[in-house]
C-alpha cells in the first residue's frame, strides 16, 4: 500500500492544481475589487463634473495600476502552475 493511499494524500499534480486554483481566485478577486473601487469612486462624482485632480488622484491611479498588475500576475502564475502540473 502506498503512503498516499494510506494517509489519503493527493498526488502532486492535484496539489499543484489546487494551488493554481487558489492563485486564480486571489488574482481575479483583486481585479474585481479594483474595478469595483474605481466604479464607486466614479459614482461619488456628481454628474457633469470632472473628478478632482491633484496628488491624491495620481496616487489613487498608481495604486489601482499596481493592483491590476498584481492581479494579472496572479492569474498568469496560476496558468503557469496549472500548465506545470501537467508535466508531472
């Protein structure tokens, strides 16, 4: 009897696919949360007016850009881990 069957452990490819799923969920949640944050910020500005500018708006734009980059990196890493699990 193998050690995996004895302790009920999954094989390495299933573990890697589980890791890929968790990475994909985290990345997609970050993308959706950032999009929702932008939507809420746009909804706060009254119709017919421009959004306030200045250093605060620039910092918010940089923060949103960083969140998008990290979210897409999480999705890309999940894809690579999923592809790598097929090689095992």
